[in-house]
C-alpha cells in the first residue's frame, strides 16, 4: 500500500513570472515603483513582512525564523529574499537591503536581476520593525489557507488516479498533513504574540 508523500499538482509561480506579473497587480508602466505607488504591494503581507524584517533587530529576526519558512511565501522571489535575511540574521550579521542584495548575488546566479528587482520593491516600503512578528504571522496564515486549496486539488487527483483500496489511506495522509500545519500555525501564533510583551 502506497502511503508516501504526495506531490502537489498546483505549481507555484516562477521567479520570472513573479517579477513580470508582480503577483497579478496592475501597473501603468510595469515598473515595481509604479506598482508600489498604485498601492498593490502595500497591501501584500509578504512585502510588508520582508520590509519590516530589514529593520528588525537580529535577535527578533532569528526568533521569527524559528516559525516562518521561505516556503511559506507564495512568491518564490520573496521566499528567496526571506531566506537571505534569515541566513544573515542567524549568522549574527546585519541584514540591510544592501547586504541582502549582496547575499543574493552570491547565491542566486542568473536569477540575481529578478531577485534584486523584487528586493527593490520590498526595500522602498514603509513597514515598521515592531510589526514584523504580526506580518510574519499573516504570511504563515495565508500559507496555511493555501495548503487546503492544494490539498483539495491533490484529493481530486487521488480520486481520479489511485486504486480503490488506497483511497482512504491517501485521504488520511492529507488530513494528517493539515493537522500538522494547524498545530504549527497555533504554535507560531502563541510564540510570535509573546514578542510584543514587555
């Protein structure tokens, strides 16, 4: 009986798609700055989270990174930026926009131009450092909800392709994944809310 991990059938956007489309936000010129001016990315918790983290003390970033993962970001370019911020902070290094750009230059290879464009959109935001934990939780919450949409698509695929005697076990596997995600979200909410306490 095959009860191993299932492969999601809903692809995430590529780095090129993310920068070219700016997450489906309209812009009169296609430029990231114009998009910010139109207010689209200002309402995106992922953008605000990353911007706040650029100004957040290193110890707080490390604490947030205990609960937030780069895969929680819908846009892979934002996930890559977050991974660089978290890596710098864990190493005890400053994580300003310029230093994150340098980190991306070392790691991203041919993708650097795309990631630097996304970083520029992030860096010119006006999020406050003391709100970083709230934005992080918002990103994690969105990721948690997306997980159910992905699970639904996977269940449809299972119903159409898996043998009858495996259907129930595969459904249970999806349920266990969602339960683990729920517990993770609850733990993060408790830990990150405590960061506001004096």
